[in-house]
């Protein structure tokens, strides 16, 4: 299996071809917007609405060889799992949490002795089930959260896999024990020692038929789980459980003649830079030039000087709209000031970003989001106070 | 005041008496007995006291002696040497195998420090006792009891290095010495015997020397033999006949003898050839060694690569997954096909049922028509019969009534003529009925043909639909299989590719072309970012030019280089050799944002405006 289903390789080849043009925003063949990975400079990958780059994020989960998947009723089972990072560009993954769910029961969080999973490397984790009392087929659901980092940014995803266990009738307590003899993170050999203690006739231990190799467990993106657990999207507020789509349309209002065209974030680094510097269309680096104007509509040069050339950067991270403060004056959202010490700010629906904390009335950006079925596909950023359409520098 | 040591006058002495006259001097003197000597004070031949390491002055002693000397007592001092001394003597003994062997006994003797006065027993009225005298007292007693008894237990060739024998001799010696001289104040500290070479040992040594000599000769012989063999291997002797082959065409025995006699054999030393063969063997050995080393290194690297997670096992696993997916798709295809076949069979059965029903209806209608026709025929026949009877009656009546007329008419026209007319009418009626039947049958066949035609058309339509569905399914299957294969290939390649190559492969280029582009990017890019940027431009250009093979990629760069040289020669400017070929591309301007796009672009890459349909 190539990787988690539901995430990768839904990007057309034509999009990859046109993304090679550095300033291309749309695919010349199919007309879709080109959504680049945050690490596009390294991986050259594109992402879909779910924001998952198939080049950077390619985890695989295996059930190690000789693992026992059948057990007598009343017994417990130890599952030796192997997490593998199949990323081909040497990008590590950080597995932060693992949950196990037996049947319809609640999810149980497993404490992880390791976190980092280097590309091409594998880490092992042993998961023990509870006592399987009833005869028949039991389902085990293994879910884990993985993160990929690029500079200060981080994208988190959750993947899940299901495993069927056969519980047979009869026998006293049976413990199929697997002993992991390797040290943590050492990557050494693992010795499995299945031990069966039973008083009735032995029907023979059934080892998962994997041909002497570790069996790969199919992974599925757990998008609902991501939203409900706050791994992606907003965990509280009015938009609790909603996830900002990577292709969310950003609509700009109140910027007069400088109003940028509405559309998703299609820049090379998937960041929208806002500041006093010139916009890209005028030869600068910013997506939007932000200046302070007086009540009479004239440029307030003094206040404008307080805005840094590149003041804030807007980007979508783990299904949330975030702002990174790069300006020296910082920003203020509500009562909280974000500056050099607290550079990443989470932006919620209805927040007003005061660009100059000392002069909150001078320039502000009001953010409104529209969610449909738990997915935010439009974000409106309105300048407060708004500039008249005829206002030009 | 000077101190004088009292020691034995000769080192060979073990003990010695010193009389009072020797120490009686006019002046006062100080004497001492050193720690390794013992002074024994004797009065009137009786032992009084022993001094070890004593100091005394003549004065002090003088007063003590004065009384003694002044009296009638005789006083003397005996000095004894307490140090251990050695004594050697020869012994001859006979071994168990009746061989006389010589040995030299070494005895370490000492005066017993615990009972030094007992040494007086060995003086026997002499003024001094030598060490040899003391040792010789033991020799005669121990000769037979110790040496003969011990040696008689072993063979001649077993005496040398026999530690047990030495221990036995020493133990027996000590025991005998204690028995003989223990009360005389003499003890044995140690004893050992060193044996001279006996006859048996000499014979063994001679034999061993002879064997060594033989071994050496054999070794020399083997060495020489190997040299000869080596020389033989590397030397080949070639015999050349001076006489030509044609000369060997002899005619009789005399000619043969002459040829044999006249024939001179020439031996050519082919040692050089042999040396070359040996060198070739050495070279071959070196080659094999290098090959083995390279193979081991490669296997090691392969193993290391496998340990690093690259990925043969993983790739095999993925290939298995792809194959499994293909199998499952095949199964689903078979299921879908069987479903279609079932649908087709059901529809066919329905059509056949309809056809059979139509046939039954047709048969029923046919039977009804037949019955009607039969009934009509019967009715007509009955009517005809009625008519005939009526006519017969009428004829009878008329016959009776018009007998004369009939007879007259018969006579005039003839009865046969009238009968023929009646037959013609009947025939015409039968012909009309037969035509009607033929027409009905033709109508039935026509209806039947029409129904069959519709069924055939329906069947063809179903066949065509099934075939189309089957083809579509096959195409879908093939597409999926190709996608899975492409994905598997991409995975296999991706594990070994650099980000630049992945970029190019994702953009639809082949791995070989990606490798060429990466080489060029690395050759021209200053740093990593510049390389990636350049790589993007080159991949875009390669896609425009539909580069599919490595040769095409290299040709593209070659053309770029030529173009660059031409432009540089013409305009004097510098053109990027990679991007120089961009100049000739056809472009189109976006009507909305005025961005220049490739002519074949359907949408503007700047604003997404649709440029063409």
C-alpha cells in the first residue's frame, strides 16, 4: 500500500506540471488553484483540501511478523506494531498520540516512549488488549496522530486502521505475550516469545499469516476524529469542530483599490504576507500593502511608519487560520498582545487583529469565517476602518 | 677500644676451640661473637652457656675469669659457624634395568641452632671440626639406604627430571640424617642429586640425533622434489623435427631407419611459456580475489541498504499488495461479468418465454382459423350438398318435369358439357380457398418474421451493450492496473530519488529524464534553493517539449547550448543555455490579467481565466 488512503495522490499530474512555474497560481490545464505544501521548496508537493502533502506525510503501520491475532475467550493479546515513515525526502514525522479502541468501547490512549520517526526509519510499539471475554470476531481500531514540521509551522493529522481479532471458545486464561527486547529508539532486534498457558486441549496457536513478513495495516485519514479531538480545526468557540479547508477562499474587503482578488492561498510558501511593504503586483514581497489612513482619508505617514514592512503572515495550519507576527510592534487580538515572544496567534471567527496595539483604532483586520458541514471554505477579512473604493494613494 | 671478632680460624672449619691463653692479654680488650657464629663457654670440659652475637670485654670477663683462672678450673670457648654449608660427593647406583648411573649429591647442612651444644659430640677431642668431616659421617650411612634404594625403583631413562625421585631422595636423606646426626647437632636443610648421562640416555640421544638427521634429509629431499616438480610444471619440452612432414613419406624400412637416425630432435626450452602460465595463474588468482572482495562489499552494501530501510522487503510487500489489489479487481470483474451474464440470460429467457407465448398465441389463432376454416368448409360443403341435393331434387323434379326438354337439351348440348361446367366452378372455388390459405400462411410468416427480427434486434442490442460494458470494464481495469503499476514504480523509484527527481517524476517525466535534469541543475545551481528553482524551470521546459527519453533530454540541453552560443555570437549577450530555447515558444496573452501563457494552456495560470475550450 502506498500510504494512507483518503489523503495522497489526488492531485492531477497537470497541476504538478504547472506548479513548476514559480508564480503560477492556477493550473493551466484544469484551471484548479495550485495549493502548495508548506515545505514546497524542499518537497515540491501539492496538497488538496485536507492539507496533507503526500510527499512529506507518508506514514505506514505494520503488524510485526509472528504476531498472534487469535486468542481464546478470556485471554488478552499483545500486538507488536511497527510505525514506518515512508517519506522519500528525509522529512521526519512526529507521532504524538496513539489511541486503541476495542469494539464499541471508548478509545484508550497509549503512552508513547518515543515521538520522532525519521524518514525511512521505523519505531515499534506494543499494544495490549483488554481481556476478550466473548467468543467471535473482535475489532481493534488503532488511531494515531502524526505531525510534520517545517520551520515554525506544523501540520497535524490523524490516521486510523482497523484490525480483526478472532476469539475462540474454551480454554483457560491464555496470554500471548510478546517481549520487546530492544531498547527505546535503539532499533535493535525484537524477540517475540508467545507463551500460552491453557488447561484444555490446545487447538494450535494461530499466527497472522503474513508470509514471515510484517503485515501492513491499511491506514485511513481520521478526519472526523481530527475535528472532534481538536487535532485539526477549532476546539472551542463558535466554530468548534470546524476545520479550515486548505483551499478556503479568502475574501478581502475594505481595502479600497488595493483589495486583492479573492481566492485560496496559492503562494509558493503558502503564506500571505501583510505589511507596509509593496504588494507583489507592484514589485514588492507582500500579498497586501497595509497603510494607515486618517479620518479624512489621507495617508497617515507617522502611523504607517509604525507598521513593519512585513508585519504579519497569515497561513492555514492544522485546519486553523493562524497569524505569525513578524513586525516589531506586534499585534493585538482581543485583549491578548502577540509579539516576539508569542509569535504564532490563532485566529478565531469574529476576531479583530489590531495591527498597531498602541493605536487599536488605526488599522484592524476583522476576520469572519463561514462553515458548511464542519468545513470552513470561506474566510472574509475586512479592513477596519474600511477604505472607500475611490481611495487611492 | 678496638673490638675483636671471635670467628673460626679457617672457613673450612665448622667449629673450633679457643683457649684462655689466646684471649688472655695484658691490656684490656673487647670481643664479640658475630650473629652467624656461636660462642660456647666450657669449664672443665663441661658446657656452661652458649652465646650468640655476644659482646664482652676482657676486663669484665677478666674479673669473672680471674676467679676461675685463679682457681683450678679449665675454661675455654668454642666458636661454631651457624651458616649453612654445602657438601658435594659422587654416588654410583644401579637402576631397575641394571644400568649403573653416576650422580653428584649436593647436601645443604647446618648446625642445629636449637641444640648447638650437641656439636661437641662430633669434636671427639679435637680442637676443630671441618665441614667435610661432618658431612662424611653421613655418606657411608646413607649410600645404600637412600641412593641405592631410590635408584633401584626406576629405569635408567627415567631418572632425569624426575621430581618425585628427587623428593624421595631428599626425604630419605633428611630422615637418615636426623636418625644419624640429629643428636650431634647437625641437620640437613636440602639435598639433591644431579645425574650424569647414563648409557641408556646416550643411546637414546644418539638415536634421536639420527632421527633428526633423517628428518632433515627427508625435508631436504621433499624440498628438492617440490622444486623439481615446480620446475617440471613450468617447463615444457617441445620437440621439433628438422625433417619435414613430406620427408616422412617413407617408402621402405630402410628409409624409416635413415629418418630415425638422421632425425635430430631439437629441444626448445619453453620455460618462458611456463613462467607466463604461472604469471597468468597468479593474475587469475588476484582477479578472483578482487572479484570476491567486490562481491562481499556489494553484498555488505546491499545488506546495509536493506538495514537502512531501503526497501527491497518493503517494495516486495507493496508489489504483493498491488498484485493482491489486481486480483481482487479481477475477481470483482468476474463477478460483474457474471452479473451481466445473468442479466443477459434472464432477458434471453424472458424473450424466449415471450416468443413461446407468441407462438402459442399464434398456434391458437392458427387453430381457431383452421377450425373456422374447417367449419366454413364443412358449412360450404353442407351448403353445396344441400344445393346439390336441392339441385338434384330440382333436377329430378325438373328432369321429371322437363325430361323431354332435358333430353332434348342433352341431345342438343350434351350432358358432359354441363357437368364440365359444374366441375370448373368447383375447381375455381377450391382454388380460391387455396389462395386464401396461402395468403393467410404468408401473413402468418410475415408476422413471425417481424417478431423474430425484433427479437434479433433486441438480442444484438443486448450483446452490444454487454460487449461495451465488458470493454469499458477492461479499460477501467487496465487503467487501474497501470495506475497501480505506475504508483508502485514511482514508490520504488521514489525511495532512491532526490527531491529534484521526485519533483520531475511528479510532473510526469520519466526517471531517466529526471536524472538528466538533476545533473544539469546541480551543474548550474549555486546552492540548493537555486538548484530547485532551476530544476523547476527545466522540468517545465521538458514538459513543453514533450521530452520522454534521456537522449531527448540531452539533445534539449545540447540545443540549448547551441542556441546560447548562437545568441551570444550574434548579440553579444549572455543567455541561459537551458532557457535559451524558450524564446521560440508560442504564447498567448490572458485577456483578463494580461499574463503571458503557453499557447496550449486552457486556463490562465495567473488568474484562472479560461483561455480556450
